[in-house]
């Protein structure tokens, strides 16, 4: 029986450094560890470059391919001879395997290369040369007894003309087959895993969301009448157990004991011409990581797009068989053509709309390194609403919104469009500046999606004292309402990841009063994502004392911290608007004024870490606005990913790092951090703890 190691190498078709354990057939994607030879992301780029170049030696120096800030790369890799560049197994004549030598002189196992061609690849996996003659495997290639027929199945060495067809005559037929293979309706999704597998999950848990309230001060004098008194409402989702998200799954017993709801995930991948080479290899590696961390109860579908979009496979469970199919489909991807984001999103949404079965958690991930060359002109100066038109309206329903998380890759992607798409759908926009951190960016996002603990959450607030009125709700991009009479309001938070926290800042009017004043009652209702139970939580009533004389009462650190966060987010938005007008110096001044105000705040003077993080983020944005060229290359995308993060209070990848030890990333949840550790330290896990690929 073929080893798990060889199966994955054949499936992925690129050098991921996969490890197969001796006991149990477990499989691990191993990434080169950091060391004196270079940093971790350099190693990731080196491994992917080796895959793109056909490197098949047993090891490769970490510094073999290192991206510099100028964008130039140096490579010391060379193609090893005697090994197939697809499966990396030895190629020797007379060992019972047919060999194929292409017109570019590179040699492969005939079975490996014919499988590649079957999936639509007509270029050499090593040198990317376009072939005029391609290997073709006849459907009647095997006899009833499994032996190769003497007449129809001779090796290329025996009859070099037999396995070849002219590409000119065959290309049209192959392209037609690829396009007609997709059904009119995408209702061919695989049924969900049997409900009995989750019976232990339905027992519920004592863990619930938490609500806390913080008035800006604990006392207001009896004679004072205030129009803008702030109250912070803090919401925290239930915690998750350590094995809910991390680890690739699994066995059925661990699945039953875990409290993680299954997900329907659609990934939309840019395979246009600009993704050729290292970028595509890294994308395949990142998708391999995602696939390995999905469970048999999770379902995945992949849309690949360039000038047109096509669905690689239906929404199917990530069982052992499903994973193998997914890995093979990802391995078959080749780069070429333009960028048609709108067509890709239509098909992704169609997968969601047409499905017969539904996991309760659903999301779409879109990655692109370019601009939509079919629906948005290069000199487009329209509004965000115009860019949002790329998103099919069916997923923008506030009651059943499907979050669409976008990833902009490199210096040439359209960050405005990707940010607008994510903002319209309730998703986040991440900026991947460094090629080597693509997998980390995916891991952080997946860590959140695989830990959804709360759905359909609505936070409501009601004024208690007759003289108290609700003036405003500051909650970023979350939909909110204030009643006309100002007596109540609400915020629709929708879903929360496990341990995720949200801060809502309310502003109320306070009347004169001779006694303690009750300001607000706060409550929330949500659906537990695992049990589907509706949970209702009543928060404590917010009250303040009313002393007869004016007293010096310290400002709440919690309220001041949230004011600083909102001030910084507003300054970022103003600076971005100024930069888009061409006023970079004005944008830098706006950010500098905000940094000064933050440094003078009560929270900052008390050493608040969030203030330090905000200052570091604002300083980074100023540096990326040093000149127009730098702003166009990375400043705009960095700012928009920051705005996305603050508007949803959710972690995004920004620049070249997702490192939780840096102060810039303030919204990471424990599940995200754990998934990042899996991505970053995969090769250092002890043998017994490495995720095992099992399941039906």
C-alpha cells in the first residue's frame, strides 16, 4: 500500500515538507524552522520557490531564496536529477513505471504528468514552458486484470508517439470539457455528517457570554446636568476548550468531546498570470494547511479564477477521501489570464445559495494579488458603493449575512475594492505584504472561523430614569439603532468567536437629581452555535451616585481606553481620506495630532497597553506615507486593513506580520493564536502530538 507520505506528495504536487508518522499514518505539513540562516517566513518562501522550480533534494538552505525590501530575490536552488518533480520519487528505467520526457527535456513519471494534464495543466511544472505536445492517458488504458495492454499502453520509450496528442487540436476539447463539467445548479453538495456524531455536544455547557458596564465616573453632583456622559458596554463570548479548534482532526471520539460547530467554507483563489511561480506555490501550501485543519464534519468548496471562474469541486466534507480530492484539485492549479473577481464571487455565492444542506456557520475567503480587469477600469475613481457592487446582493442581507474575508496579496492588489467587499459583507480585509506569511494570515482567519461560539447576538439597552436619554452608540461597522425618543437602542453583533471581546460606547444625557440615578439596563440575546439554544443574559443596572457637592472622581480607565481606540480609528479614516486626495503631509499631521492626544490621555499615563499599540500602529502608518510611491505600494493597504480591524474589533493580517507578540495586533483570540502556533511551529511539535489525518 502506498505510504501516506507519498500520497500527500502526489496530491499536493509541491514541496511542503510533509511528514508521515511511522505509527498511524499521520501527516504533517512541516515548515522550515527559524535559525541563523534566516527568518521563518524566508524559509517558507524558499520551500515554495523550490516547489515552483522543481527542487527535489532532501534539504534546502533557509536562505536559498530570500525576498528583499526592494523586491529582488536570489536563488541558489538547482533541479535535482533522477527524481520526478511532481511526486519526488526516484525515476529509474526498468522499475515498472513509465517515464515521460517533455520537449523541454524535463522528465516525469507518466502517471504523474498525465494526471496533471487531465486537470488542465499544459505547462512544465519545473520550467513553466508551454508544451506543444502533451501526455495523454487513454481511458481504456488498463486491461480487466489491471495490466497495461500491449498495444494501447506501451510506455513513451517504447512508442513515443502513442501518449502524445497535438495540443492545438486537443486544447479546445479540454477547455470545453472543463467548462461544461460544471452543473447549472450547485445543489450537489455532500450531505452533512450524521447528527449522532454530535450527540454529546448537545448536552450544552455552563459557559455563557458575559456583559460588563463601566460609567465614565461613579458619581456626578446633584446640580450637574450632562449631555455627553459615556458608558462602556463590554461583551465577551464564551471560552473554548483547548482542543476545539486546533489540530487537524481526527478521530471520532475526540470530535464528540469537542465543542466546535462545523463550518461550510468556500475559498476563492486568484490564479491569474501574476500568481505564477512562488506566489502560486505558497498559495497551494497555505491551502494545504487549511485543508489539513478542517474536520470530517466541515465542508469545503474551492473557486479558482483568472479571466473566468470555475468551481474545482462541490461543497464536500473533509473526510479522508474529501481531503485527498481537495489536495489534488489544489495541486492541479496553474496560473494564467486576467482577474475577474466579480465572476468568482458570483460562483462562490451560488455554492452557498444552492446547497441542499447547511452547516450553521458559513463563510467565504477571497485572495487576490491584482485588480479586477473585467469589471473595474484602472482609472476608476468611484465610491465604495460602486466597488461593493461586485458583491452579489444575496449575501448582504443583514439577517443572514455571509461574512466574506478578503486577502490582498503583494503591492499590486486593489485594496480599495477588497476592503469595500469585506466591509459590505461583515468580513475583514487583510493585507499580506510578505509572501512568506500567507499561510499565517490564513491560519489566523481560520482560527477564528473554526471557533464561532455565538450567533445572531443582539445587544439591547434601555434607559431607566425618566430624565435619562440615549444620545449615540459608537460601535464601528456593527448595525445599531437608537429610538426616536432616546429611551432605548440596540446593536446587532451577529457572531462572535470563542473568547472574543467587543466594546460598545454609549453616550447619554443625565438630568439633575437629588438621589442615586439609575441610567441603563443592558441585556443581550444570542444563539449558542453548538446547541442552537437561545441564550438571554441580563446585565447589571448602571447606576451613579449623586453627591451634594462637586467632587473629584477619577475617569474610568476602561472608558478612556475605548475613547482612545475610537479617536485613533477616526484619525486613521481622516488620514486615509486626505491621502486619497493627494494630501500626504496633511494625513501625516492628522496621525501625529492623534498620537499626541493619546499620550496625554489618562489611560496612556497609566501605562495602558492598548494605547501603546495604537501609537505603534499610527507611527507605522506615518512611515508608509513618506512619499506617494510608498503609499501606493503598501500604505493604503496597511491603513485599510487597520480600519477593517478596528471597525469590526477583529484581528487582521497587516503588512508582513501576524505575530501576536507585537503590539499592533490587539484583537487576536486564543483560538487564532493557537492556530498561528500550529502554522509557525509545525515541524517542532513532538511526534505524538502531531495532527493525524484520519476519518472516513
